[in-house]
C-alpha cells in the first residue's frame, strides 16, 4: 500500500520555488523576510512529520489486522481439515448404528416368534391356577388375550414374566381364603387352605375335603374324614387355638 498524495510536501516545494524566484528578482520586487520563509518551512516539516506518524500508525494497525486475518484463516483451515477427518468417523458411526438397528430388528422378530410359541402354553397354565392366584394377575391375563405384534411384544413379555413370578411365589406359600366352590353340582361357601399349586383343603359347613388342579378349574372332592384335622388347622390359622401340628393327606 503506497502513502496518499502529500499536499503539505507539494506546498513546501512551491514555497521554496517562490523564494528562489523572489531572490532572482531583487531589483523588480521587494524582498520577503527570511524569518517568514523559515517559519513556513518549519510548519511544513511539522505537517510532514505528523503525516508520517499517522501513516506509520495506520500501517501498523493494518498489519495487525492482516495478521489476525491470517490466523483466522489458519484456524479455519484446521477446522476444515478436522471436519474432513471426522466425516469418515461419522460415516463409520452411521454404519455401526445401522448394523445395530438391523440386529435389533432381527432380535425383535425372534422375540415375537418366541412369544407367539410360548404364550399359548402360559395361557393354558393360567387355566389351572386357583382363583386367589388369578386375582393377582388380572391385568396380565387381559394382556395375554391379545395376539403378539411388534407393538405389544414388550407388554406381552412383561405379562408372561409377571405371571410366572406370581405363580412361583404362590407355590412357595400356604394361602388361606374364603370362596365359593362347587361340590357335586352345588355351590358352597367354603374356607380353603392352598398348599402352593399342588392341592387345597376345604371346610364347607359340615363338609370337608380336598381339591386338585384340573384342566380348566380346580376339582373338589368330598373327604369328610378330614373334617377334624382341617377344623383344627383353620382354628390355628385364625388364632382360635394355640399353635400345633395337624395331619392331612398329601396323596390322593
């Protein structure tokens, strides 16, 4: 960048030329005092000095700006270079994600196939559950009535797991309840004592007996010879009698 046109320097040249002209014409024009020429020359020099300082300051400022622009360009080049390298990583991650999605879809299809096969077996097993156990899995029983699809596969799986968990818990405990039973075609209000999922014992008024799981419902059999022991067992459970032992048949 070249400095701008210097008006003060041109003025100095003109003044010097004028002084020389006046000196050459001593007989035709009055002389100009030397002090005036010196003052004008000094003033012009001061103007030139300020111009030079201003130009130097402007030059330094311009150089600083250029240096900043160069650094910014260098940083931009680095960012572009990194972006080019990262593009490959992004492509690799995209491919990896696609592979995971494909594997997930394959696993989901396998899960649907598995659930479709196992659900009827679980539903059939539920048919053999006693009423107290069915009461704890009402929501799961409703869910298992639906066909397995991609949308409800997770819900079906949760229902199957919850059903099996509740069945395992029930099978490890003694459960005392009151419910309606059917004996010889007649309904009775009975007290029942379930020994897990294997069998139950009941008292219905003067009648006593045992029950075992059937294909669609529990089957009740009258065994009045068990009445005394069962009366004692229910009395112990209700704390009407002190703790003790009672005897019931574990085989039919």
